[in-house]
């Protein structure tokens, strides 16, 4: 079962609905991301999607709060036997909630008057958007995969980390470019949001597979989740 390391002896089905609702939260977060990036990268404009994104973000937040309350009640009723699983699920829910917030940040960038639709690199931006959007779906599939293996997580991690490195390379390049700030600052902010989303998606998958002492950390000891 998912989060197998954390399961103790009180019943494997106790957290199944938490996982099911976590997948729904990820789907909502991807929906917000897809809409927000379209508002920024095309001529659609933020006004056509803003209410949908904010309603979706509110739904994600409400679901997280409800599930965290259920986890607290679970500990109160069943004691400390499942504390590892409760902590693991609590962290997973928080990471998904942060992804939803970051999608909303992209919307707010568009609402501030930024549009990247006429940029020379718009085709590249759209392709990168598709890659990251697909990683949402894959994360949802992985956290519901029985007997999720370290090899599978490592494969996902390599691809996410490659995307994060690409985003950071872009950000670093803008620090020394001769292009005017009005050109590169919006791009740097956008890539920063993409990097945060990717980091938290990776955190979601790792949380579903790794022991608590290593959760949120990379091999070099740095954290893998960004707020």
C-alpha cells in the first residue's frame, strides 16, 4: 500500500480515503496550473479563469483542513500507533496545498499585467508547461501505486530535478543578461514559480515512499520543498 513504511497495525484501510482525496487535490492543483499558465502564455487573459482558479484553490484548502482534522481525530482515538502515517499524510497534504498556492501565484502574475504570449520563446514556454503539467498526473499515479519502489521514485526524481535545474539555469542567466529588466524579470518570477511547483510535486512523491527521518531532504541534506 502507499505510505507502507508508516503503516503500523491498526488497519491498512484507515488512510485509503485520505489518499483518494489527496489525488483529487492534485487534480485540482493541475487544473489551476493549466488555467493559470494559459492566462499568462496565451491571449486568453486572466479574467476568463480567475474565479475558477480561486474557487479551486479554496476547495483545495478546505479539503486539506478537513483531512488534517481527520488525522488529528485518528490519533486521538487510536493513540500513537499510527503517528508515523499521520505525520506522513499531513506533510503530503501540505505539499499539495502549496502547489495550489503557487498556481494561484502564476494567475496573480498575469493579473498584474504580465503577458508572455508575444515573447519569442513562447513555444518553448508552452512545451515546458506541458512537461510540468504531465508530472502532476504522474505524481497522482505514483502515490496510489501499491508497493511503490525506490527505483520508480528515483526515475521520477531525476526527471523532476532536470526540470528544476533547467528553470534555475534560466533564472541565473537573467541575472547577467543585457536584456531590459521588463523582459527578464517576469520570466524569472515565472520560472521561480515553476521550480517551486516541481519541488513540491517531487516532495509529494517522496513523502509517499520514504521514511520520516529523510522526508523533505535531498541526498546532500538540502530540503526538496520550497514554499
